[in-house]
């Protein structure tokens, strides 16, 4: 089973072991202060407070809001969000004060349409949740509605950016929470952080999160909590923050690989990625994909992916799906649709390329249950030889002057099967340039399969760092020319045989 997420923590245990050996295992110890300073400097935010988990940090958002703006009477919260955000709100506010926000079908976040944001009530606060690491541009919202107070649940958005600064660190935000849970980019098992640029809020939360002690030791003057991070947790955090750039770079590469692997299915409209807002950079936390026009239930999807040894998670449910929140009202069909269509997939930092391909191949079987793509090499070349013998098409002449051994010069060679019958072929050949060859059985043309095949071979080119592809096509092969042109190939030489180029 390929797990949805497994942290890579083994190489970040040095300081934690030192913390244990020192005997400082509670909230006292050098690593709490070291990690606090390092996190603050890494994110370029004025104040950070390490906490024992992300939910506690999110609770402190509402404590801070109530303290700084006691007259606020309405809180807007996203519909599809992890339930901890709602539970944290109801620790400070009652249900009559909360309103569900509409969701955007393309970004999978709240709607940030200017008219919608403009319609929100005055004297209100908005909890921003950066769903699945897709970042909401909070500074833009603050420019639209400077009267609204924004707080950020940045537990999924940590390391994302808006307007070239880290999410949760803007002056447009009163405060933000971060999670270091076991499935986060940086993890301490549990653990989290509270962030703010407001001195007054910082001083208040600094007191409230740690028992609310007065100026006289062991006398307390404020209703408070014990939300402190241990020195051992902070030690794990410290070692990872010292390798921050490498961790982020590796996760970016993982996400980039998934996007390339999924592109053929996206290009034929079977799947969708989330859309980024302008001037934002997503956090590469957990990869998710939207199955357009999905008709299966989450139980049916779980059964399918379990059979393929792949762990998945559904997108967050509409808030009324939770029993204790079922009496909250909303009217937002997008919320129901997003929950039905989006899946989170394995995104562990040490997932291999073969495992990522296995995940993506399972989607091919789910969405194109009659189609298989087979990569050809010397060991299975006989399958290709057999298929070549069946081709009788004046427009495909590649093997008329070549033997099957030519595949040794190929960067990539693939066959496409439909209902166990081989119906398509494609390759990338290196001669003076990188050349594409492609063939599809006439009975399977004009069904989107040629587009899938061509998109797949272009994705392979990207994996091999190929920057230009060329192909030749007969001038009277109008359907093929239309496909190549629509894909992005341009003619660079025209005669009886047209030469076309694609910039990868």
C-alpha cells in the first residue's frame, strides 16, 4: 500500500536526541527558543509562538480576535475546511455568529470574487483557510475590504506565498496558525505555531497559551490554557528548519512530477488541477486532483484504490455533514460537488517516481478502464513487432525502412491498448533532432485517444529534459495536422511533407 503520507523524519533526530539526553523534555529547553527565532526569521514575521498542535494555534486565532476586536459580531468561515477550524471557532463564538462562505469551483477555496467579498457584512471577521496548500491572496482581499478583519488558518498553506511573502505573515492579517502534524511538510509529530505582526496580540497570546500567570509566580489572573510545545518537538523542528530550502525544493519536485504525469488526463478533460489565484504560489503539501464528472461514491473510490494498493483521502465534506454541525445552514452546490470530485493522493516526501507512476496509472484504469499504455523496451519488443505487422497506412512509413532494433535509439517507445487490443503507437527518436512518431488505428480516431497518446509522449519528453520536438506529416493528412496544431505544434517547413515543431 502506498500511504497517503509518511514523514521523512529519520535524518532530523540529532537535536531531539540531544534534548532527551539533556533531560529538558518539557516546554523548557534551548530548542524552544532556537526554533522560535529560526521560524520567525525564516518566514520574516515579527512574532511566533510555538504550540503543541495546529488546532491549539487555530483556537488562539479566535482568542486573539475576541481580545483585539471584542465588538465583532459575525465570523465567516469556509464551507469545505477541515473540521478543526470550525471547532476552534466555537470555543469562542456561538453558531448564531457564524456564516458559511461560498466555495469556488476552480480554486477549491472560498470565492474571492470582488462582488462577493464586497457583499460581506460590516463589523465582521473572515477566517481564511488555504485549502490543500492553494493560497488565498489575503492582501488583495484586504484592499477590497479594509474594514474586515482577516485571520488565517495556515495549517495547510505553510510555505505558500501571496504577493511574494509567506502566507500568514502579511500586515493584512491579524494572526495566523501553522501545523507541524505528522503529515505536514515540516513535522514534529504534533505541534504548531501562532504568528502575528501585532505586538499587543502577541503579548496577550503569549500569556494565554501558557496558563495565564500574573507578575507573581503561580498566581494567575487570566482564563488560559497549556498549549506549549515541548523541547523535544522543538528540536525536531529546529533540524528541519535548518534544511528548509532542501525540504521545500524536494516537495516542489514531487508536485511537478505529478502534474506532468497527470497532464494527458487533464488535457482530455478527465481531471483538473486547482487554479491558482494571481500573485500566489501554492504550498506543496498534499497533492489533490479533481475527477471531472465523477459518479462514484467515496466508498466506491476507496474500494477501487485499495485494490490498486493506493491510499487516498476525500476532500473536506460540506460542514453540515458533521453531526454536531448539521444545524448550520448554507446554500452552496459547489461545496457538495467539490467534496464528491476531489481526491488527495500519496504525497510523502520520499515517494519514488515508480510509485507516483503507479498512482497515476490507477487513474488511467479508473477513468479509461479499457485503455492501457505500455512502455516498450528490448524485453517486450516482440509485442511491438507484432503490431507493426498489422499496420497498413500510407501516412505511417517509419518502419518501412527500419528494423525493430531502432528502438535502441529511442528516448521513449509506447503502445496503447484498448480492450486488450493494441491500437496506437508513439515514440521519441533522436537523430539530428528529437523526432516524434505516432500512429492510431483508424477505428479509434476522433475519440480523444490520439490527443491522449500525443500528450503522454510530450510528458515523457519533459521528463527527459527535451526542449523541442519535431515531426513530419503528409500535407493531405488533415486530421493529424489538426491534432498537432491544436496541441501546439507549428509548421516550420511546408511541402508534400510538412515539418512541424513543438516547444516543450
